[in-house]
């Protein structure tokens, strides 16, 4: 039986890694930076693409093979696209999902009644090797923000986001459904197709 190729994801977010692993359905050995001696790459970009490129290129300089990076977040129309690239540190501390969700609910509650609550999750993925970008891909899923946390699954803003065409949040729909329609699934499908055609 042929050995599966390894795909190193430039992240220490175990939730993100597991989503990517599930979506690739066993076609790759998916690893991330946890437990590995790689430096932190500071996300100084002002766009998802810029941050994804920073991570992919810097890590790909330090190891062989193709590196996949992902930068993603939530864009709320009534908040002028915030939290956007600052989604994971919206409330100040990187990765504090509870504080980020609380801040989002607080900011949405300040808006006048009847304000549109439309939003989208956006994901940009970059493939890089030897410090150079090979390709990049973008995916998005449209939806709306509700006023209170609903559901126990997922991570990040999933308990506040209902994708268009559904009546449940990402946190209620579960991984199987989410991973067929999410922003990350959209971008990853494109990346996987590129890898299959160029490997």
C-alpha cells in the first residue's frame, strides 16, 4: 500500500488542523507545528492573503516539502468587515474564543434595531515551498450573526454564525455538514485539486 504524502500545515491551532485532516479524508498525512521546533511567525499583514503568505513562506524556508497555510476569519458587514484579519484576537488575546464572541455580541447589540446582520467566513490558503509561494486559493461562506451563542460544536465564532440556507449555527450543524460547505472546505478543495495536478 503506497505511503500517504505528508502535508504540513503552518498552524498550531489543533481545531484547524483536525478540520483539514477530516476534509482531506485520509489522502494526506496532515501534520501541524505543534511539538515541532519552528518559530512563531508574526501575522503582520492587513489581509488574509498577506498573513497566509507570511506563514507559508517562512515555514517553507525551514523544512522540505510543500507547506499549507491558512488565514481566515469572520467579516461582519455592519461592522465594516470587522473582526476580519483580527478575528482570532478581536478581544485582545489571541485565540480567546469566549472573549471574542462576547465582544462580537456586544458590538452587534450597539447597532440600531433592524440593522443587517449579514456576514461571511472567509479563508485564504497558500501553498509554498523553499520560501516561495506556489499558489493561493480563497473560499467564503455567506450567512448571518445571531444574538446569542447557540450550539456546542465547532470553534471560534461558530456558535454565532448561521450559514445561508440553514436554520442552525455551525456549532449545531456538526463537523460533517460544516466541512462540506465552509469557507475552509471551499479553499481546501481548490488546494487539494492543485496538489493532485502538480505533484
